[in-house]
């Protein structure tokens, strides 16, 4: 079996605030193979985006990667110098950020922003850079790309801005694309178009992808493997089919039960998981899902369960399985 393209091992990232240490990522491990898609799933505040930013080495102050490994083609990204990381970002590992309106520079045209990424990583002359920029906008389905390269972000709709972000991320044919909630704040029709676009480009460019989402409906249709995160840790990790056929962790079961279904129409309120994700500043002792879990008993408060292989290729962190 070949080595994974990306291997994350025991990743820890914290934010050191005046109130204390916020443990945002606590011992996350997973692997990603070439051409495959991994879904990072969980509620807001579970550590999904910080995990991605840690891989990209874009954790801002007061955050700091405490320990762990992020092996890309066998080399640890966490040991790279900043200059070495600049050569990797965009060229080999690219990221589509959660909100394009805040990620795009409002005072630069869309064309200039895509061209900057191309100029930085590819040895092309000015005319070739412009042609490549137009080609990328055409690739992501933006009409009249020769004209739209002169548009500023505020002149585009949310869906068009997201397409422009994707064009920028893919402009250098990266090996890995990290897509952080790529359909947030878009209407359902545009969401479907963006997801279809990303999947099509992934196959065309033979990329691996990490898709960060809280939408299990999206996960069911787009990813190969799923890592369910809760309170900074992975609590369940398996392939997509196994997760939907036989979820193990009570949190995963709760997420799946909360999905709206056609047969539930008019039958009462949606099923929810009571409570909220615990604050990462002062985590409770034992299982962090204890106070929301229908299976919990006093034994769950002694020690935090470790992620163990319950079945072949199916990992979960729970005492009640």
C-alpha cells in the first residue's frame, strides 16, 4: 500500500489568551490519499477550521501549534521555514476560505488577485499570466471572463465570489485542496452548483481534498472518508458508507438523527442534540460529550475515551460502544 499524500499525527493547537489556554485542536490524526476526499464534520467550535489552518501554518496570534506532525509527501510541514511554506501554499496545498467577501481583497480586482497567485508560483510572462487568469475563470464557469477579471469583489454575487476563490485556489494545480465550508451563505441551488464544480475539478486535476462542513447531506454525496470532530478531537473516523450505515459514537448518531427528512414533514419539531459544545478554555473531566449524551453514566466522567478501532477501519472514542 502506498504512503498517504498527507498524514496528520497527534496535532495540537492552542490559543494563549489572558483568560488561559484555549485547546482548539487536541491530538487530531488522519490521513489523506491522492485523489480522495476526507470530510471534517462537526458543529461550530469543534476545531475543524483550526485544524486546516494548522496544516497550512496560518494560525494567527495568539494561536500556536504545540506539537504533532503534518507529513506531506513524507516531509513535516510543521518543521518548514516560513519561506518553504510560502512555496507550498497555493502551489501544492491550496485553501478555499469560508467567507469569500472577507477573504478577497476589496481594493484589488478579481483578475489581479488570481494573477498574483499565478505569478508567485509559475514562471510565466505577463501575457501568459493574464491568459491563465482568464482560463481559470472560464474553468469555474464565470461568464465573459475577459470582462470579469476587471471586476472588484463587491461587483460579484456570493456564488461568483466563491467561484473566483476556487479559481484562485486551483490556479497552480495543487495536489491538495482544503475547502472550508465552501457553500456557506449561498442559497441551495448555488450550493449544489459549487459542490458539483469542485467535484468535477477535483477529478479533472486529480486532487486530494479536505472538505470542512457541518452538513452531513453534503458529506453523503461528496467524500470518501469522514472524521467527526467534537471539542477539538476526532470522536469517529471511518469511510462514508460505514458512517451512515452504522454510526458508532452517540454524537455522530445525534448529528444524523437531526437531519431533516421528507417523511418528517408536519410531524413535529426537528430532533436536536441538547446543550452546546463545551468551552475549550475549561474542558470538563472525562468525556467532553458527557452532559449531552443519552448513553452517559458516571463512569464516563473519570477519563476521556481514546479513539480506538472498534471494527476494521472504523474508529470511535466512546465507552458505551
